[in-house]
């Protein structure tokens, strides 16, 4: 299996990695592998346009009419 060497890491990153490994009760190397897998192998997020396009076309536009905020403020004053 290939290996990876990461040089010139900030000591704060090393310490955070070690603490996270302790929290997860595993070695620093295992935690490093888990972080890389979590970040790099998860499915890509939908773009905003894809999320909007996935909304079903139901209802009528009048359901989403903007309410005049000034009128609401007058009611609660």
C-alpha cells in the first residue's frame, strides 16, 4: 500500500491530530487515515443550482408572496 509523507506541518496541527486520536482511541496514523478518507471519499455536495433544480414543482406562486414587513411591525406596535 502506498504511503504519504506530509512535511512542514504547524505544531498546532500535529497536537490537534494527536488529541483527536486520543479522543477516538486510535493511533495518530489511523486518525490521519480516517480524516483523509472522510474528507476525500465522501460524495460531492450538490451545488446550489442542483439543490434548487431538485425542488419539486408543486403549489402556486401566490403561496410565496412577500409580506410587507412594515405592516407586520405596525400590527405588533
